[in-house]
């Protein structure tokens, strides 16, 4: 069996990728449909990462992002009623966007910085290649 070394930088980038792209997608809302599709692939690819610390960063970031999208589904189902409360659809969209940024971005930045300071070590994995 061959062995593969997962470097410190690869592990750090893996831990930082989901919070980074989730934050980027929320700040630039046009990217959200693309990130929804890509995030499913990213989450599945990293969920079985050999280094469990990568998953320690992935799971909370996934819960935040997918929880936010679930809340959006509920809010958008009642958007016609709620738009009257806040002065129109544009105001409602801006409020939802601002709350989304407050939920995702600060915690995503915290995770990115925390992953940078994490004491990663090279990881050796046996492969079947």
C-alpha cells in the first residue's frame, strides 16, 4: 500500500474553506445558489477527512450555513406578510441580508483565524493506489 502525506497547509486550508466560502456567499448574495451546490460537495468531501480537527471546523460552519438557509425558507414563505411590517420587500430583503451577514461572517472569520493558529501536524494516510 502506498502512503500519502497530508501537509499542514492542506489541513489548514481544508478547515478554512467552508467558513470562507460561506462568508463570501452571504456577503455577495449572487453567489449563494452556486455555493449551495458546491457546499454540499465540499461538506461531503471533508466530512470523512482523516484529520478529525478539520471536521471540528466543518460541522459548526455547516450548521450555521444550512441553518441560515432553513431560516430563509421559513422567512421567504411569509415574506408577503412580513414586508408590510417593515415597509416593503426591499427593506425586508436588506434586513434578512444584514442578519445573515451577522450570523455567518463574524463566526466564519473567527474560525478562519482560529484554524490559522491551530497546531496542525503532518498526517500520513495509507492509500490503495
